[in-house]
C-alpha cells in the first residue's frame, strides 16, 4: 500500500471509530435516561404502596370495630330503638311552644315592616324609631 492509500484508509477508520464511539455514547445516555425514569417511577410506586398499606390497616381496624359487640349494641339502640331486658327508655320531648312563639313573633314583625318602604325603614333606623329595626334584627 502506498502512503496516500494508507492515509485515506486511516481517515476512514478514524471516522468509523468516531461514529462508533458516538453511537455507543448515545446508547449509554439513552439507557441512563430510561434508568432514571424507572427509578423515579419506582419511588412513586413505593410511596403509593405505603399509602395503600396505611389505608388497608385503617380499614381492617374499622372492620374490627364494626364486628364488636359494643358497636352492634349501639347500632341496635340508635337505629332500631331496641333496649336490653330490664332497661327503661326515657324520651324527652323538645319544648315546642317556644319555637311556635318565635314563629308568631317573626310573622308579626314581617307584617309591621311590610307597612313601610325601604327608604322609610332606613330613615327610622338612623333618625327615628329604632324599635322596629331592633325587633327585626333580634328575630333574624
């Protein structure tokens, strides 16, 4: 081989070697990126697994609560109005007359304020009889 062919051959080999090195480096970079993405996804899944295990333990403890005799007894008392043998049930009724009186007072106030216009009510609020307005505020 002559010196010119040798020089051309070495340039071609150098270009092939540089191209090969470039392809190898590009492959390494791609694999490194994929590995980082997989490690990130693995960390996310690990956190999700911990959260789900915590929820599972909470559900299991609530299942134990629902299976207990105390919960069943309380549910029977509250929802179905049942009682044990020998117990006496006492029912306390709310005082309905106080609620009825408040409704009547509110009706009277509404009838009084309907007699006046809005401008009149404001005038009375600032300068005149505040008795009508104070009744209205107390009943609301």
